[in-house]
C-alpha cells in the first residue's frame, strides 16, 4: 500500500495534543488525515486535512467517521468499542484493535489481564459500587491504606485516590472501581514499545517519572532513567512481555513501579502515544509519534535510541488562574540552550490543565535535570 502523497486516508479518534503531535509526522510524510473530536477548538484541528466534531463514545458518530478512512487509530482510549468492532468486520484497519482497547478501557479488566498473562502487578480487588468497599472494610477483608481507582473514565490521576482513613472515602463517587495495595515505590518508570502489523517490535529506553505530590500529574520525565542497568533490563523485559501479551499494533506505553527491593510491578498501560514519550521528539532518532505512524501503517520501525539525554516538563495551568492563557517568561526559557517549548493550542487555562510541555536536551542527564528545574521555576501558565 502506498501511503505517501496518495489517496490513503488515516483517521484519528481524538484531536488533543497527542493527535496534534502525531499530525506533525503525517505532514512530514504527506499522509492524508481525518480527525474526530468533541471540541470544535481541538488542538489537532489546524494540522489535519479533514476535521469532524462529534462524540467519541457515540456508536453512529464513530462508525460513520470510520467508514471515511482506510486505517483508524486513537489518541484517547475512551471511544465507542462496538463501532470499532463493526468497522473491523467491514475491513477497516483499526489499530489498536477493539480487542486491545476493550482489555484496557476498564481498569478492572486490565488488572485481570495481567493476572491471566502472568504479568507482575500489585494485588487488587474489584467492586461494582462504593458500598461494597465499606462492607469489605467492615469485614476486614480490606485494610487502610489502599489506592482507589475508578474502573472507567479516569485520566491524569483524577480517577485515583489514596485512601488512608474512613474520611478519605467521603467524596468518592459511587461507581465501579478497584482497590489496589499501596505500593511504597522507589521510582515510577515507563517503557514505550512499538509493534507494527507484522509483529516487529522496538522498545524505547526506560524513562523515570517524577510526580507532582498533590496533582498526581507527571512533573518531569527523565530519559535515560537514573537507575541501574539491571533494573532497566528488567523493566524493558516486562514491557516486552506485556506487549507480546496484548499483541497490540502501534505503541504501548507501560507504566511501572520500581519497588523498594527492585521488583517491577505494572501500574497501567496505554495503547497510544504517551506523556512519558514527549521528549523523544527532540532527544531520540525516531519520536514516539513517528513510530506510532510507522507501526500502524506496517512500515519499518525507526531507531529508538537517544541522540542525547532528554527531560520533559509538563506545562500545566497554575493554581488560582482560570481564563485566557498567557505563558509568562516563555522567552526567558527560550534563551536557554537545548530548551524547546511545545504549546498545545488550548486557549483557556485552568489549574492543572495540561497546556503544553518543554523539552530540555543535554549530553549529561544530571545537568539536564538542573536546567529542567530552572525552566519549571521560571515559566508560568497563567490567565491574562
Ligand atoms: P491515571 O490513569 O489517572 O494516570 P494511575 O493509575 O497511573 O492513574 O495513577 C496515578 C498515580 O497514582 C500513579 O502515577 C502513582 O503515582 C499513583 N498510584 C497509582 N496506583 C498506585 C499504587 N498501587 N500504589 C502507589 N501509588 C499508586
């Protein structure tokens, strides 16, 4: 199949920043694209060939959109799976497949998948309603502390809560959920695996994630991770095993915990470009976005090696600021060597909203980490 400067059409469900960064690469290759997103101001709108506004969870909307394209991919997991199944039956290539998405969309199903495939993950229990948690605590089958996770529709930490006492349960919604053992981890790591239609696989170097203590959002992504060769090998091995179990096509980002005794536990996976791979745009031979396009079109996968050390700092809306966005001191950080801001194109900021990111590249990762901290202290996402 010829994708380059041809009649081939690639559809993307979701038009957020991940979609926008995928589109830099379809532009590079001159591949025709269609995007569906609920917002008429989606970041991807300016970079695709055809834009459609519509609900990603609605069967008809997703089905009708999918019928317009040859290959369909996603940049968000919350899409109508039944529509994807119907499209697959009619010969549209859907990557990741409906089956992969189905095992991932619901966190309870995702945890069961790990157990079924003998993949290491923290112990957990499933509950249909919040009341069942209260009963489990009463009967002492569940002890504090634990981590509560909404089974569906959580993202960027908003469907996750560490529960240490009864009072922490008060504002949890009454929805299907899981509880997990609280892992006292040393590090949070992530590995992105790319797998093309033929099943060829390439793995990106392990990254280390530093989280914001309150917002539960990643503050720094550091690549290569400052961990031993042995732990890196283990993380890579488990990511590859996870990839083989899912048989996904496209990227699979595997988020993991490094425990106190250097075991690796899988936290969760995402079958798409991921926040932990943004630095690959500047720091690696092939970016995660280009690699996703290569994988879903069954093209040769590119080298995943780092050209240089890379750190990503998320640009999130400052607390106390809601309204039209202004990037304070953006020019100051642009004066620094190896610093590149990415602005997603969301016009309105609100506390902790992901508005962009900054990549810092340097030969020495410890030096890069120092610069990253300076960047973080200088640039502020505020309202005008
Ligand atoms: P989301 O899908 O919103 O990204 P995650 O499942 O990745 O949610 O959880 C968000 C963060 O919460 C994790 O990155 C980690 O810092 C913390 N967390 C999640 N599960 C556990 C756990 N079992 N033990 C300790 N911390 C956890």
